[in-house]
């Protein structure tokens, strides 16, 4: 058994789990944070994306023990004081979701993408950066619009998506 | 996933000691191949030795014309390195097109080459760049390191600690990604070296993993242009044939990707 301690959404947490426990299982089952989803469980769909030490990773492809000592941010950690994060607000505004299953991963990927690219974000870059996130409903177009709108509202001046 | 025991190594010596204590132990680098394989129960190591916290195995340094990349350096760091982009732009391009952004944040160059997947990108890059693979025991040339599909010259417990490359005068990489997995259905890395020689390495196509194509190397050594490849033939006898592409289709892709790689090298 592993004793795992990490900071999740600014809160110090610790727990005991098997060494083989995946980070996503630890987040969902030990911590009860079920916003992070398990979609494919084969490292392809990106529904489980969280930030570990400031980087977007697939939490179904990392052991909880590997994240011991790390700073983790999940979808629950984005909104502050009842106010949606600009990326969350943009997904609502642009209808960047239908069933919503992929949305936590999409939003965590979008936040990471905007932080890395800042003003360099354009539609082509957003589409390429969404390589690791699969959505079976939307056809991606409204997701791309939401990401670009959020990037521009976050002060990075990204180009507006083609209509 | 079957039960396993996790260990976090603090140094190369520590990692090797942990790994040799039990012969069912595996090194865990970024885990982007090993963990999915374990989840499918296709691998069941008794112990995992995590390499992500060994400081000496991380980072990129350029000294004169030599680029040294620590084995635990993630693909994203190679893709975003200004030093790599200026000394060896083809390698930065290659790293930027492995998997997806999340995989690139975790997956490492050492993990990729130690696994030697027949459709992985790095083996082609390192073979064409005539890289040296540095382990805890010795230095191995890329030609000698990659010995076949999922097979390398590494001995039990031997650990890749870094990769060293002499900056080429020109290089480029082009791959035709599988539309679903994004692994190379064929990828070709072309490098022109300081002595005028040219090396061409192909991944995703060979039935025994990465290989060099002598015919294209000779054609490009006398005339480094995409047109020089027109008269070269690619034999499909030793190429993979599967549901994604026949060996004849891959033989054509080898040529098309080689042309694109030469064009990208400029």
C-alpha cells in the first residue's frame, strides 16, 4: 500500500491506496471529486485530464503514487467564489458541449493550452492541441470557438474562430 | 492492472539497485506506454522504479555542436527547447508531433527508445542523427542500440541516462500518422551531416522495426534534393502489412515521406 499526499485544488490531502491505483481513481474514489471523468481508460480520450505541477496530463495514465508530493488541479478547482473560470464561462456561452462527458477534460486542456500559447493561439493551433481530447457530440467547432473566446477574454488577444 | 510495487528512485545508482533486486522489475519513465500496457494486463511487472525524480536524467544542454538530452526529459521539453530548435530543428519537430499534448508532458525520450516500438518516432530520429545512447554502463551507437521490434541492446537492469547528438548541417522529419492512433504508419527522418554523408531512417514501416535506407542515403549524398529520390526504389519485401496499410502502400509512403523530410530540411 502507498501513503499518498498531495495538494489538490489548493487543499492538502493524503490517503492510502494500492500502489497500482491510478491518479484518476484516487481523485474520484478517495477524494470524492467526480468531476474528472474516465472515458476510454486507454489513454486516448482525454476526459480524465487534470493538471499535475502545472501541466495537463491524463490521470488515467499516471499512478497516484507518482503524483505523491505534487500539486494537482481538477475541474473543481477552476471556479472561484461561485464565479466560473473564463474557460468554463466560454464553454457555456458558445454551447461548447452537448452531453458534457468530455467537458472537464476539454476545459482542463483548454486552460493548459491558453497558458502555454497565450497570444499565439489561433484556430489551427487549437484544433491541433485538442488532439488528445475526443468529443463524440459537438463536432468540435463550438469547443474551438469557446477556447478562442476564452483566450481573448483572458487578455491574450487570440484570433476569433472562423464562423 | 495486476498488483505491483512502486518505488521512487532518487539517483541513477539508486534506480539500478532497485531494478536489479528483482528480475520482474521494470523502469517507469513517463509511463505513457507501460501503464496502458499494464492496464490491459499485457505486462505485469512485480515492481516499478520511477525515474521522474532523478535530477541528473533531466534537461537539455548544448555544448558546441553536441546536444545532450537527459533520458527522463519529456517530449514537450524537447519540442519547446530553443537550443534543439536551432541546432536540430527536425528533432524538435519530431518531438512536437508525438502523441498529444498530455502524452508529451509525461512521455520521455529514454522511455521511447528503450521500448523501441516499431512505429515510434524517436528511433528514426536518433538513427538518422547517428546519436549515441549513454547508459549507466556504456555508450552505444543508435545503429547498434535498435536491434529489432521492441528490442534493444540494453541488458537486464541497464538504464538509458542520456542521448547525445552532434548537430547535423540539415535535418527533417515527416510522418504519415495513423488517423486514429497517431503513431507513424510511416515516418522518415533525413539528416545531412557535417562530413557530407546523409542518413535516412524509417519508422512505422519495417517488419523488424526502425531501419536505414542505403539507396536513399546514396542518392541524397550526391544530390540533397527531393528529386534525387525519384529514381530510388523501395523494396516492400521487408515492410509491415496490416489492416492499416499493405506493404506496397507503405513502400510508397516511405518515398513520399522521405521527399517531404528533405523538403522540410531545406
